[in-house]
């Protein structure tokens, strides 16, 4: 390939009478239009009307302040089932372990459905003891920070200054203290994970004893911060 | 009369644009290795369009749940969306599917890398100054749009990783004060994960709307370059009012064709040899599933890290949240970063008081304050990027995630200050060494005469591109390339 070196003048960008002429042509064209005011007014009115027309669909788009972005299926008496849809017995939750459970008869993918069910020593449950039969507690599995599934459990043996048992979200490390109703002890989450009051029915299966303690999933303006 | 002349005559008599063609053929490109990043980005875009088109022939943008019975045994019997299943099929059953899919993914990563490096080149050489502000704005817009395009692309697959990315996107949309919840409902057609309506929107945005937008932006970007000509570094014969370099034909066009072939070759080599995003290992996404140790594509790392590093802060009134936490790292931080980039030409004008036209580039040391500001800014954006690798640090080196976050929060504040001071000092030291008398270029070239003395010679003037028109290859257009590029 030839390696010529050439030189070329750059385009002139100095102020040019052409620029003024362009402005003049545009202005002269506009001068021919009579009733400019009326044109502008009707254009403005059309804009306002169009904008107003958008308010109705926009307002009906979805949850506004105070509504829930995620519908919760949980109420008293609804059973907890596993991925295959079989009811979860209390014995399925090992000490220091967790299982994922869902609302019976509800789409598993619905954010309001999934729970992370944990078991710790009943003596270390500091709040809502009557929600935690045999130390078994159920929390919404959807992180209140950014909606990832809270899929890790930290369960040290309380030796020395090791941190207490907690649920950890793998996305942004929000850490929820399960002895205190999943209050946030680390990370960016602003609200505790909603807790589901549990009871164990006569056949030993886990059943909801009421609705979740708060709104499921990430926050929006107007969400209740909840308590833990 | 040669055949080519016949062709050009026919073309001229139909279009009357022979003059334009002549100008284009003699269009001058200044030579500098750092000018190729933008071209690499352009060629990545071409590869993305071609490989992406092939992928659309087999991809199903559908959220309908199906049970997998395909050729990949570990996933048989699993419930997954049509979208995910079709990408698994592309990877294992479609001819050249895995090669094209991996090349597409690699091209996206290289595209973003080339854009970022190109943007840094423009920034640190001051190429965004008058009259090129508009091209800088177009470039920042392309960076933003391309990032969104990449995010949407890997979200379409609906594997476990991309689903986690999408739910975070939903949470970030929700977090915008006041309008977040209706906005997220509008985009997702209600509650996450949104179903088929959302998938149709994501798909048409990724394969049509955003590529079209990028195409238009690239066109405008190139048009502005053509109108103003390229910038160039100072050198012999180079002034603010000329361009010195190689002509479009034959030199630059062939050279750039070579670069295009190299980019395509490297991308296909990467796609064929280096595994990327093995979605069959992640499995299909379920809202209730998550994976630890997951890394996003590199260009969204700064946002994940920002979400992670943000302190637990959610202003509220009376127990009601006003600003949800993802707003800070997911909306405010990128808005400040992109806004700063848009504002930079104005800030430069305001700090330097320089409103003149600049066609000659600075070296980074020539404007220490600009280089220092750029270094500090880049460090500020890069710190959360490194934080994203925190789970790897945890797994590999057993450093607790809590301690990491604390360290990165502190670095986010301290590191930019250090970068500013170091860059400023380095630039000033380099500039001082340039001013040393021994580094000064001689005022003229010296030639030894036959009698043993020396005489001064002025450097030969370079031929003009316009003058050489019409007398190609007669020797007058050719000159030796200026040998000494010392600028001072």
C-alpha cells in the first residue's frame, strides 16, 4: 500500500454571511404567515390536550403511593409447599439449614409466593416468638433491596465474636438478622424481609398463621418501611 | 478509454457527483495509532449486526414455559421459558449456533471496551473542544445507548444470571422517587417478571429500535468527522488549519479494510475458542433462585458495585419510604457520570477560558488539570467496578464481604483524590522534562555541504491533497514522510 503523506486544508468555520442569510430566509418565510398568534395558541392547546390525554392511562398504569407492587397470596391457613407442590413438613427444615417454599396453588414465579424457611434454636429467637414454632421461621425470599432471591444463610456457631445467624442476598450483600425478624444488619437494603407467621398443623405440616408482615420485594416511594 | 473511465462517466452523467467522489478519494486521515479505537468499535457494530441477524433466525422471544427435552442431558425435564430453551438449542443444535452466539457476545464486550478507550483518547487529548462538542455529545449518547443495548441483549436469554440482572433493573426502575412504581409497571406490564408482553418489548427494543438508533448516531458521528476532518497531533507542517496524513485511496481505505478483517478475525477466534456466558451451566431463571459468585458483563460492573457499596440509606417520613436505596447506585450515580461527560466540554471552556477552535490535539501532559480531573473521574467510576469482583475475592482469598464493602466505600472517596494528585504531578514533571533545552527540536534541519560546512535547510512543503488531484502518481504527490515528530 502506498504511504503517501498529503496535506489538506480544513473547512472554514469562520462566521459567514451565509449564516445570517439562512436566518433571514427562515424569518422572511415566517413573515408571510398571518395570525401567528392563533397558530401558536392552537399548537399549545393541542400539546396541553395531548398531555392531559396521557394522564388517564398513566394514572391507571399501576401501583401509586400506598399500593403494593407485588400481590401477596399469603393468608391464614394457606399451606407451604415445595417446588414439586407437596406440602412441607416441619421436619423437612433442619437446624441451621433452610428450604425454599411456595404458597399452595400459586404460580411459583410470582414474587409474593416464595419463602425462605429457616430453623434455629428457639431460645435465640428474640422477637415474634409465637410466629416461630420450634424455631422455624419463614421470610419472603425476595430481597427488599433489588429483588434478587435471598439464597444464602450464614449460620455460625456463636463462637467468639462470630456474627449471628443471618440471611444474605448474593447480589448486593444485604444481610438480614433472622433472630430479630430479619432486620437489616449490613448492606444496602432499607427494609426487613417480610415475615410470615407460621404454625404447624395436626399432621406436622407448615401452614401460614396470617399474612406477611410487610410488602414483598424492592421498595418504591410510599412503601411501608415495616418493622422487625 | 479504460473500462473504469466508462463506469465513472456513466455514474457522473447519472448523478453529477464525480467532484464529491474525487474529494472523498483524496480525503486525508492523519496517522496516529490511538485513532483506531473508534474504528474498532464501528467494526464490532458491523459484526454485532451480522451475527445478531443470524441469531434472530433461531431465537424465540417468548416467556411461555416449556419442559426441555433437547440434546443437553443435564437440563432435560427442567421447566424453562421458550426464550431460554431456544438459546440452549442455538448453543447445541443449530449449525454454527454456538460460534455465532459467542462471537456476538464477545463483539458486544469488545464494542463497549473500544468505545470506552476511544472516549478516554478523545478526553485526554482534548479532541472534544470546539468545533467538535456535538460529536462528543453524540459519542456519550452512543456509549449510554450501547450499554443499554448490551444489557437488554443478555437479559433476553432468560438464564439465571440474566434474570437476576433484570430483577435488579426492575428494582432500580421502581426506586425512582414518585414515578418509579408506575414506570416499572408500564415497562413490565405489571408485576415482575412481566411475561410475554415484556418479552416482546425487550426483543423489539434489542433487535430493532436501539440498533436503528445506534445506526443513526454512528452516521451522524461520522458525518461530523467528515465535515470537520480529523484532529491531529502537532508535528512538522501540521497547523490548526490543515490535515496532514494519508489519503482515503489507496492508503487509508486499504489499511482500514485490514483492520476490519483483523477485528472480524479476532472476534470469531474469541467466539470459537474462548467460552463466554455458558448459559446451560447457569440454568433457567426462576424468581426464587439465585447464584453466588455471578459476574455481570464487564460494562455493567460499575453499576452493580455502586449498588453494593451504597450505605444503607433510605430517606423516609413517618415510616414511609421516600427514596428507595437502589436509586442512589442505580439511577443517581450513572446520571451523575453521564451528566458529567455531557457537561465536560462546557466545564473545560469554563475552567480554561478557552473558546477558540482547536484542531491540534494536546498530549495528556499539555493540560495537567484536565488529565488530573479525568484520572480522578475514571478512578471514581472504576472503584465500584472492582467492588463487583468482591464475591470472587471472598471465594479465592477468603476476605469477608463485609470488610471488602467497608474498604471499597472508603476507596470510593479517597482513590479519586489520590489519582488527581498523582496525575497532576506526573503531568507537570513530564511537561518540565519536555522544556529541558536538550529536548528542544532544532529550529531547522542542517545539511552538510561539500566543503565540510553546514547549511540550514527549510523542511520541504507537503503537497496539498487538492493540488495533487488529477495528477496521480506523477511523483509530485509523493513526499517522504516527515521524519521527526518531536513537537517542540
